[in-house]
């Protein structure tokens, strides 16, 4: 289970996965998951809000293995090891968001 991994194990499991660092304030102030996955993460995960919305509505995005359904939902995720979010885009693309 991802939630029970400590930080070192989590980083080893996801070695080579692109990471993006954001501030805790940015995470808490993200109005929607669309904002979080595009603007707040500097376009690293999704280059635009439109592409983010399309992928979410198509069922192709999950955070911490929880599939997203509503592109306008407020991010309510509990970070893994208290500072990471695992984003899956499509079948094989993973990203780690580090909240500092």
C-alpha cells in the first residue's frame, strides 16, 4: 500500500519518475485539481488547463491511485510520506509532486 511507505522507500520505488516541487501554500491554495496539475506544477505534468480537463474527463488521470472524475474538484489528497502526491497520467506516465 502506497500510504504505508516511508520516504526513502517511496523515492526508491519511484526512482526516475519526474518530480516537481511546489510549496505547501501553493498546494493549499490550488482552487481545482485542474489548476494543481497545470499551473501550480509549472506545466510539467500538463501544459494547459484544457488538456488537463480533457484527460480527467476521459478517465485518464489519478492522484495516489484515486481516479479523478471532476476537473473542478478541490484537491483533497493526503500526501504520501506527508509530502508527496503520485500523479498518473494515462497508463504509463507517472509524476511525483513534492510539497515543501
